[in-house]
């Protein structure tokens, strides 16, 4: 066989061929070929053989290279074949993958903004060899380690990017005033992902026929097949409906979207079909108000798709009144927020997403319920809801003006709190059934202000504790202690009643303890999780019966109106009304004619420590 007919094809798809001057020349397989030329191409490359007289020329024929563009903007995906799909929920989806690169995957996350029934592309993730590169609104880029069961955020994972490409896990990342670009370059394939916070465009440069999967490809799989449930919230598929926006003029919107068929856009129409972009534009803006840059978003997406095919579209920004710069660049909002315009064409801020805000708006609330702990209480207000009401959180305070809200820089939630060491002006009051810890969140007004044109803020900030009542919790001397758990909302405490045979209250009376008549017994009433700096426990009355029911007869009183029964000199009451526990003692007895069982019942109440809570013994004057 002639050496000219031999091909050596290496694993890296580099094909070596020989140009031979003499077709009849035969070369031993071990000899050195006369000429060696290397050509890097794809697996589809082939060698074309041409014969000219007695000489054969071998010319490599390279496969055609094509640029395929997929655009994801608003709720719409325009795939590489100019077919469109629309996302109706708020889930994660597979946007792009290719069998040529099995360890590379592009995911898109959709969320609601001003309306619950319209979703928008919110962020994009590039999954590369076990690492997630997350592109977010505002130009923020974060890196995570990806595992099969979890995603772990790396320390200092937020990247600082510039127009100079930075290599991160094999991906070139750069950022300019238009957005963030991630580029992955291989020997015969280039994948670029651009994201400006609203629109993602994925460019595939490779051999004709390169397979694209996901929403960007010509996939026969349904939307539900491409939905990534494990990266989505459990309620992401829930559908919402809202009344139509009567302020939208769909005719005017359609005229605006049809600018894509006029100059200078029309110069690109032969390469990039404008119809899918016009459909995406009208479908969205006939239902959703043209705010937050949407008036330009679809035009900008088309212009950039054209630029990827070397169409500059000179003057498109001046004709449309748009800017090529990214909307909300460098403004970072939390997961429950999105970046939008305060006024059309004006400054931007973080707004609450419609679904998130609806649970507060239904109760006319600006935040979560008060959280009452053992020695403290806190309430958290939603920053974006405060801004909706034009409330400056820095002007809010508790009754003590020095107690102000603390802002979480990540979530933009504002938390107010007080505790036992700093009551912040909290007032403690009681009624027949509750102890109330009351404070308010209010605005700081100048004493000279006669009028105001802002809402007056007065947010109740209180915790309550239910007064203890253990009349139905019978206590048998020979049994172990009784514990009654009292809950008041989320502020709870435990009340324990236990008897002892020693003054130090170390030797508890158990079921097998022998208690003799006339033996002194100490009974302790103790609470846990009460703030002793604010509230004390007062034992109002204690009595004994020979039956478990507290209102059974006969009845013998040990404590009356917080003091020892003057008719029984063995009863002594200690520390009543001084703290969160008290105790009393008496000499053991039994009811005449009974089996010997004695049941104790006590009634207590909580008293604000600021009051005089110690019961006063009234002595008779003779």
C-alpha cells in the first residue's frame, strides 16, 4: 500500500496526511515520510483526494463552522432554531448542554417580579466539572462547589470582575457596562454565555450539526422534563392569576415591538429572524407594564444577537431611546427582591417580589410576628415593604429612641429587639389572665414638626405570658413532682411544684418516701424561662384536700392571700413575690377519717417586678 493512502488519526482529532510527489513510490512503513503536515479539526474532518496526471494531491476539507445563538429574555426562550418557549412558573430549567461536553451545563432560574402570574429569568448557573458559577442580577458572580446531594458556597465566593478575562475553573469571566460574559474555549468548540441581569444569550461556535440539548436545543422533551425540581422551591409550579392591567395599551406595545422590522434592525433580519423577538416582546408587554427597563429589553436582546452575527446596527439606541448598558448594574437585591425603577426611567431600588409580599399585604403587615424568647423579644420588618410605604428604617425606633433597628445586609430585613439588660422602654402590665410586655416601633419626629406628609408609624411590639393556674393539677404528697407547661404564643415557661423533707430542698419526696405525721415538709413552686429582672411569681393561695379535685371537700387552707394561714402556726411562706420561685413549709397532717392521702393545690400569678409584688400580712389590732 502506498504511504499516501495511510492516515494516522490521533485521539485528539489531529489528522496527519502526506503529500507525495510520485504515486508509484512505495515507502516502507518504518521509513520517514517525505512531508508531514498537522491539521487540527473535528471528528467529521475528511481527506479529499485529487489526481492531476501522474501526481496525487491530498487536501484536508474542514467541516463548516457555524454560530448558533439562544436567547432567554423575560419568560421566553428563543432556541438555536428560532423556536420559542414560554415559562409560566418559577422553577429552574436546563437551558443548554451538549454531548460534546458532558461536564458543562447551563441552568436558568425563573422568578416573579411585580405580578404573581408572570415570571422572568432571574439568574443563570454554569455547571463546570463540579463547580457552579452563578450569574446574578446586578452583575454579581458567585462560585460554589457542587455535590450530588448539596451545593456548598465557598468562602469569599463573590468574584470581582473587570473587562479583562479572569480564568475560573476553566471558564473566562469578564464584566463590562453591558453585563457579564463567561467563555469556555476548546479545540473545536467555543461556548459563550452572556447575562445582563435580564437577558441571557448563549453562543455556540462549532462544527455544523453540533448537538444542543435543553430549552435552547431542538428538543422533543417537554418543559416538565427539562424542569429541574431539585434546584427549585417546592411551590415553584403553583400557578397564580391576577386581574389584567387596564393601564396597558397593547396596540402601542405592538408598535414598539415591531420596530425590530424597521431600520436599523432590518439590516439584520435576513440573519436573525425578528418574529420570535417580536412575539416575546408583545406577549410579555401586553400583560406586564413596560417598567424596569422592559421597554428596551427585547430590542436590546435582538440587537445583541445581531452583533454576534457581525451586525452593528448603528444608531439603534438613539432611535429607540434605549441604552446598551445593563439595567440595575451593581445593585444587589436579596432572594425575595428584584431590582426595579422607582419611577419610569428614574432611580432604581430593590422591590419585594409579588408572591413574597402578598402574605404580608393580606394581613396589612410590614413584617413577621413578634418572637418572644426567655429573656428577650424581637420583631423583624421587611425592608422592601418599608420602602414601598416610603418609610426610612433609620428613622424608626422603640420607646427608647436609642433602640433602633439592625439591618441584615444580605436580606435587607430590619430587626428590633429588647432584653432583660436593655428594656428599651418596655412596659410590663398585667390583667386577670396575662402579663403583657409592651413596646412600640415608631418614627422619630422633631418636636417642632406641626405637620407631616409621611405615614405615621405605630407598630405594636408586645409579648404576653398567660397567668399560671394549676388548680386542676393535683399534687399528691407521696408522688413525684407536678410540672405544668404554660404556653403563651411563642413565649412560654415551665412551672414546677415539688415537695422535700429538708430545708435545703435537696431530698425530694418520692413514692417510697416515708412521711410521718407532724413531720415538716417544704414545698417549692419554681418556674423556668421567666426573666426574673422583669417579672416575679406570687403564690396567692394553697390548700389541701383528700381527693385529687381542687374543689372537693374537706378543704384545709395553708396559704391565704399570699400569706400563711394564721390559724396554722406550722405554716411558713418564704420569698413569695421576690423572684421566679418561692416555697413554703408546714407540718404533715392527715384528714380525719381518710386513707391518709393528701393533695395540695396552689394558685399563682405573675407580677411585674416594677410593682410591689410582696403580699402584705394584715395584722389585727386589739
